[in-house]
């Protein structure tokens, strides 16, 4: 059986641990590999390697760092299909969705390629007589990233391209459920010219994570995952003097106003709720129609579309399915348990995805799209993140009631409103206590040159990921105030073009 391990100091490393975890193909339920789980000492060795590499890498000019990232970008573009197949085979999402994930990650690489401009700092002349003041944005040192299973390419690429561009070294701890893609990205970084030791991958569980949170050589930690773990990451790493950006869970609502283009809203909801089997922190999991007529029409159209939803393996010969399997058997059972909880709490189960069967899928972790109606804020299927293909309809009588219900929720990651009324949209954007808002856009993930992050218990730490906040997170500001004695002149003439 294939064994996956670590990537240290520019090469794959077998690892010394006797502990392993299984890696499955979610479409078949068969184990495809095993991954070695790093010991605390092995994780500390990865940190040591990154710490040693920092001295030279931090002195490398931003332009040279940018050129390596340009080469990395080209290599990822050439191998997008290869990376998408890796993602689909270990995560389960359909091939076209996996390619889209790689593309969204590449957008952050493109942004990071502009680091010579992004890291310029500021300059003020004559703040006092003959005194100038300027700022420098300097790298931190060793940074660590801890990423989730649902985006094994995109989320790591939200982190390490900007960190490396800013002059930091990096230790990546990906999800042990689908570890192949980050290891392949490490190989492509080396092929692009990244020096050994600058980027390292450690596969592991809590034993490895706790080293990254407490080792004094690690200066910053980036995390994406569930809220309880995000809170633990933030509290532990902050207590050990590190800066932290920890993105947690979500319960994203879409408000559908009576004047909305309902066909457009339903099409958007289908992709936002059921794409990637709902395993997205930006998935829309609650539809909030305003008024009974809007709710009845919305439900009717959703039932029709759900009947057309194709569920099957992520890798097929021919057109893609709409939705693949869930990541593990345990997660499938968890999602099925939430569906039963909704029934027990009194919500109306309009479409039951638990009844979905896939011909020839063996023991694949499939569950179909499910739809609840008459869901209330007191129900667990409204208050908790299901992370599966389950959409709840929560009916409200007015715009104000919709805003109040969403603002009362503990999460504040993403939301959307569908309407033709510019005034309603403007009020919604101003009043809603959510970090990312879409107007007639179902999944309002910002482009890479803006920053990604939610509010409330969806984010721990003051700075969001990628974009301007990403550069601020991976650098520290130093301000210099200087004055030089007058009368010193250099008389040497220069006749050649200065070069890097």
C-alpha cells in the first residue's frame, strides 16, 4: 500500500513514527494509502529546518522571491489536471470543482507575485529639519499553516504564497484525510527554484499541531477549520506569544426578497448549498425567503431542481456529476444524524438525501441533497454547522426579521441577499453583522487582492487571510527616523546601469 509521509528540507522524508492514519477514496470507500503521523520531535525538526533556512531566505530580494513564485504559478497551471485528480481521489469533490479550487488558490499566488510593490513600506521627508522617517515591512521568521480537508490545495495556497513572498519560511500541516496535494505542491515549489528548507510539510495530528502552537521559533500560525478547534488554536498559540489568524465555522444565510429573480436565486442556491457536497465554509445552508408566497415558490422550484441533481463519483468518464461523496464514512454518518435531528425537532423534511443510492459505488460515502422547510432558530440544524448537502428554509415575514435572525447567530462568515431593490441591498450590507456579503452573488468569496474572513465566532484574530491583511499578517512593521550630518559628498562617477 502507498505510504505518504513528510516533505522536509527539499525532499520527501519517510518519517520515523510508527503511527499512521488511513487515506480513503471516498467514492469507493476503499483505502488508497496510509499517511505517517509525525511525532513531536519530527515536527520540531521541521521547525528547526525552517528556522535555519530563514536567515538566507529573508535576505533574498523581494524581486527574486517573486520570480520563484511566478515559476511556481506556471508549474501549477501546467499541472492543474494532475492536482485536480489528486484532490478528487482523496476528497471526493467532482473534477471540475477540484480544478476550480486550484484556480482560486492560484489567484493568491498571482497576488503574492506582486510582493515588490506590496512590501514597499512608506517614506516621509523632513518630518523635522533634515530628518526623514520611513517604514520597513520585515518578515517574521518561521510561520505555520494548519489546513482543513475540504480544500487541500486552495487553503494552503491562501497561506504559504504570501508568507514566502514576504520572506518567511513555512511549515505546513495539512489534513491527514487528503495529504497528497500539499506534498505535490511542495515538489513544485522546489522545481520552481525555492531553496531547500524554506517550505516544509509535516503530516500529523494533534501531537504535531501542539508543537507548532508552542515552539518558540514559530512566529505565526494560520488555521482554517471548525470553531472549537479555531478557538483552541487561537488561545494556545496566542498564549505562547504568536500572532494567529484562525478561521472557524459558519452558518451562511441567503435572504430571498419578494422582488428577487427566483429562477436566478434557485440556481444560485443549488450550487451554493450542494456544490462540493456542502463541505465548504462558504456554503449557503439556510435560505431565508421573505413572505409566505416567496417561500412557497422557492420550495417548489428547489424540489424540482433537487430531482435533477446528479450524485456520483468525482472522477468519471464523461460529464461531471453535480456532487460527489462526503470525505469519510464517519462524516457521512454525522450528516445523516443531523438530518434525523431536524426531523426529531419538528422541521419538515421535504427531500431526504439519505435515500440516495449510487450504482456501482460500493461503500462510497454518498448522501444526496436534502431539503428542510419550516426551520426555526432554536433548532440545531439552524444553529450548528452541518458541513454537508443539507439546505434549510427558514421563513420570515419581513426584511427586518431576516436581518435580526442572521445577526443573532453566533457565526458571521458569509451571507447573501437576492433582490432587485438597491435600497434593500444597501441596507443589508450596512446592517448585517457578517464578514463577507454577496448581493445577487451566492458565495461571496473575495478575490485574492481583497481579504477573506468572517466576524464573530467565525474568526479568531484581527487579520483576515490573503489580500492586504495577508501581507500585514506575515510582516512586522519597523519605523526608522534618521538624520545625516551635512557636508559629506561622494565624488565617484558611475557609468553603468545598476542591476539587481
